[in-house]
C-alpha cells in the first residue's frame, strides 16, 4: 500500500507541476493590477514545496520503513491538502466566470479580455479534476498506511 501511495503521490505531483507550469507561463505581474490572480504566490509556492518535500519524505519511508518518516509525511500532507483545497475553492470562482462568459475556447492572442484574465483561467478542467482525484487517493492510501501499518 505504501508503494501505491508513492505512485499516486508522484502522479499527483506531475499533474500539479503541469498546472504550475501553465500558471507561471500565464502569470504577468504587469497585468495583475487589472486581473489579479486568485491564487496568491505564497500559497502556490508553499503548496508546491510542501508537496514535493512530502513526496521525498514518503519515498524515504518506503525505502527505510521508519515510522517517523511516515508520520512526518502525513502531517505534511495535512498542510498540503489545506493549501490545495484553498486554491481549489478560489479557482472555482474563476472557472465559473469563464464558463458563464462562454469562453471555453481559447481567446485570440490579441484579445484584451485574455490579457486581463487571471492566469489560472487557463487551467484545463480535466487536469484540475485529475489532480484532485489523485490527491484524494494519495491521502487515503497514506492514511491507511500510517494508521494500519500497511507497508
């Protein structure tokens, strides 16, 4: 079960890094005064750094079978989930505005509305949902492993 959790955490991290890449590509501080991002840089940075660090700690647990590493990863996962849920709730508002405006297709590069939109507007819905599903699976597998001792 611990290896399944490691694989799930890794897949979750890949999806998260893909979303981060989109956010970094679209983020432009010059336009943020007009269309501020709903995902503050400190929240994103904390989520990413904790998630990658937690993945490393969990990998250490899988290799060494030290309970301290498992519990550390579990506590880190608690903070990761809190930050992730915060970002998800804030992103939903951006997605709803996009869906209500009927801009499911990518706007033209010269479109002023595209330049004033927050960077997270460009997140693909399937990737966001997949990231969330794999995150949930990871939490369950880690929790079962830590509480049940299922190495």
